[in-house]
C-alpha cells in the first residue's frame, strides 16, 4: 500500500466499503469500487477485503493501493 498520509474521512452513521470508496473520491462509480475490491487493491485494518458490502465503523483504516489511507470517523 501507499506511504501517503492518512486522511480522516467523517461520515454520518454507518457506510459500506463500496460506498465509502465513492464518498472519499477514490472510485468514480459503484462499478469502479467493486472492481478495485475484486482486484485486491483494498485493505481494511491491514487485511485484504473482498466484500464490497462490508460495513465500516469509526476507527477503521481503509488502505487503497496507489491512493493512500483513509480513517473512518463518525461525527
């Protein structure tokens, strides 16, 4: 994964991984986020994640290959 700085992303409530990738503008569409997850480009808390419907919670760290790291925080 990338060595870029971790960005904090604030959400209201809960969010699924594929929606989160669109929310933080890593993926342009739902299909794009699905493809990134399917191609093993996404880790959640240091583990490869292949379920696009995984629900993220506050404190989760999402790392996207060549895009950086994003910490999920709730308002």
